[in-house]
């Protein structure tokens, strides 16, 4: 199996090194294309207004000045020599990618770009970093078996798999839960206003460490309960109920002003 790796934390991230060790348990045909610097929160951004520079670090390792989406697109179409990858793994992200955050995640976007190009994509994230945890032990321990099982059973062409690993000790993780994407009942993003040494104002964007009360069956609930969350995601954002409701009152000839 030929595997392409990417991430949004950058080519030098510890999580990418952990992902290499995960991939090495599945194959010896591993390629890497990752951003030169951290691109967290890049979502599916493409670099359109400036050139993308590629640096070849060794025969199968590349970094780019672009986003995770750029990296996967270039990796599949230009940089991986010979046959296309059979799988793209994106991560292991430093911090979980859950609930509404998946729409902003560069890690998830890397898997989505793979899917868009006809290659199965899996995003991997390690929770706990913003609560003082360190390392990628649970992701490294459990991810190879989960990925192997997913590849055996397969999934729909328009779907990616979003894997999140809890930060509890490995011996305490006893369950994988297939979940749905949740939505927080608390707004945790924040902006902090500061002043630099020349008296000019600037802002830092971040997250409050506040837990919500997620429903059973969601990705958030599973991770809070110390389970590994596996969420099938796709990019059809259509709200079917509203389509049905609006079709009866807005469908047909355009209304007059």
C-alpha cells in the first residue's frame, strides 16, 4: 500500500513523526508532503495569489509553502512518482478535531482533498494537549489497527474518516465508538486584545478551555468518555429538512419585490 502523509502543524511537527511511525506499521512505501510552517485552521484554503515553493528534503519527503490542501494536491498530482497513493493520512494533529471545528481544520482538509482527488483519506488527531497532556501514545498504539480495519471494510468514495484519540493512559482505552459530528453548546473561541512594546494594538485568537455537555453518540462525548472516536464525514452541507420546507413556499417563479 502506497501512503501519502500530510498535516497542518508543519513538516517538523512531532505529530508528523508519530504519523510516520503509524504508517510504517502498515507499509514501507511512504511519501510525505507537508507545510513548511504551521497552517492550523487553514481549512480547505488553496494558495491562489502567489506561487507555491516546494523543498525536497529527501527522495520521498517534501515541504511546501502552501496549505495542507495544496500539499495533498501537489503530492498526488506531481510529487509522488509512479502510481498514485492508495491512502492519504493527515495528522497526527496536536489537539482534537471535533464538532464544528472540523470545518476549520487543516488536518481534516488534507483528508478531504484526498477524497476529492479519488484517494481514501483519514484524518488523525490526538486530544489532551490543551489540557496539559503530552505525546501521541494512544494514537500511535491504536491507529494502525483501526486504519487496517477501515481499509479492509472500505467506505463510500465521498466520505473521509475523522479519528480522534483521547489522552488517557493506553490501558484505560477499551472502546472505539463510531460517532456523528457534534456541536458545542458553548462558544469556546475567543479573541484577546494586547498591546505591543510600541503601543500598537494586536489580537490573539484562541480557545477557552471550557467543556460543553455533548449528546451521546457524538464525537465530543466519546472523547470526553475516554473512547476513540471514528466519525465518517462528507462535505455535503445541505440541510435536507430546509430544502423540503422551502421548496413548498419558494420553489417555482421568483417572488416579486
